[in-house]
C-alpha cells in the first residue's frame, strides 16, 4: 500500500514538472520586432508594455519613498532647508534622453495607429517625444505620424498644428505643404491655403502631378480680390490642360476685373472653338463679350458679327423652351381626357397611367423652369440693345430700329429705347 502511494506521489510530481516546463515552452520567446514583422500586433504590444514597465520600475531617481517607511527617528534628523534650496539642480522631467523608451513608445504608437486605436496611439507618440530632443530636418516624421493620427480621428485643428510643426522641421518635404494647403482650402483662412499651395508648387518648380492645384490657388486669390495672381495660376493650369471652362473663367476675369482685353479675347475665342454645342450659354456669352471688346476698340463691323452670332445661339434656348411648353400643354390635354374617362369608369389600369403622366408633367415642369432660368442668364434685352447701338454706328438705321423694338419686347430700358426709336425715325425722315 505504501508503495502504491509512493508511485502516485512520483507520478504527480512528474505531471507538475511537465506542466511547469510546458508553461515555459508555451511562452513566446520572439522579440516584439519579430512579432511586428509577423503581423501579430497584440502580442507585440504586450511585449512593448512589459519592456516599458520593466525600464520604468528601475528608474527610481524621481520616485519618493512611501511615508510609511519613514521612522520617527529619521524625522527628527531634519535637513537644512537653506542648503537644500541653494544646492538644488534642474531635473530633466519634460525631456529625457532615452532612445530605448523613445523607440518603444514610438513602435507602440505605430501598432495602435494600425489598429485604429487613435487615442492610445497619440498617447504613446507624445510619450515618445518626451524621451528625445527634436532635431531639425530629422524628426519631422514623428509629427507627420501625429498629424495622420489626428486626421483619421477627425481632429482637424490638431491635425493642422502637428503637420505645421512637421513642415517647419523639414520644409523640403513637398507632401507637408501640399496637405496643409488642401486642408486650409476649405477653411476660412484662404491666405494660409495660398501660402502652402504656392510653396508646394514652387518646391516642385511648378511641375506638379495634379494641375488642379493651380486652379485652387487661383480660386483662393480670386476670392480675396488678387485678380492678377488668379490669372497667373489659371494660365499655369491651361499650360497643362486644355479646358474650355477655365478659358471662360479667365476670359471673365480679364474682361471684367483686370481689363486685359487681349487675354480676354484669346480666352473667349478658345471657348467658342472648344466648348461643345451643349454649352451654348458659355459660347453665346463669350461671343457677346467678344463683341463688347470689338466695340470698345471701335471695330463695329466685328462687334456686330459677334452680337448676331450670340443672339442666334440664344434662339436655340428660346426654341427649346417653346417646344417644352408645347409638350407640357399636350400632356395636360391628354391628362384631362384620361381624367374624364376615369370619372366615368373606375379603371385601375387607366388610373396607373394617369399617375405616370402626372410624374411626367412634374419632370417637364422642372425642365421648363431650368430652361427659363438659363435663358434669363443670356440677358436677351441687353444684347438687343447693344446690337441696335452698333447698327446705328454703322449707319443701318432700319435694323437699329428693329433691335430697339426687340429690346422693348424683352423689357430692357423700354422708355429709353422708345426715345432712341423716335430719334432714328427723325433721322430717316430727314435723311440725315
């Protein structure tokens, strides 16, 4: 019986020894860098936190002995307060050179950022900054990472502040000025957006990958009435891209704001040549302004040609609007006839058809409103007035009368138009 118990005891000891050995065997002996490379971020984090805790446990310089360890005898041995004050030294509390702790906290920030644990990531990154003195043109990557953490956690102000520090530390990195310019583009601070985007463009000698950067710079300059700068950057964009929309913008800017008629004329000509027929508003307005420029330069026959072309394009809108209204009236007649049938016979199929026609009517009404709005942009009466004036300049009084009457039809300066008609009729009657 004793032998049985002895065997059982030995067996139990062997089992415990095996389990103890298995525990050590199961413990992962890999470093946290190896775990990072393997993509095992949770285990890597555990390793990092263990190493940080171990290092901090050995750092006793800034730790106080608990008060319960202090005996009454030691209290009696008081320290000379004056000598303690005179012999005091500055402690490196805020910045402490410790490359190991810096790297551990930085790697922990990277892991948490990848795991979208943004608060923990920013906390570790701030801790990493405590253990390193920042070096110019070397440590900008730390603040660049911090900016990405804040960006992804949707803290726009902290994102910009961190990125601006990265930019100041290393202005040669084009990504920083680009991202700051884009970030400020949708804010109220247009001047900062201009500063960073221009810096970015100059850094790349204006050979940017995305030419729309030039449009952003130009738009911001136009918003703060720096129209010459706006022109400059629109033209830089047009050197890269042939866009009739931007030609139209440049034409309006040059014609209405800077008075550069040569630039305006060239830009409007590009619109008339490159814009598709569907863009009849931009094409007709460009033709009208080409007429204005020619009139200012006293080239009346050229001005007349452009005004008449713009009016011709405008007629397409009028015809489309007329056709749309006829379509609406036809649909309305059809709906009324169907409604009469529905009141006589409760036909479910006909009711569905009636509902469908109502939806079509609503759609056509929206299109009619849009066409009317677009037609008003043509300023039809003003065009007729200018055409009448030019006809009078070239001595074609009959056509001048015709277009003054057209201006009255569009309710454009009707009283003044009637006065002009009377004067022209007197000229015709007198013969001079």
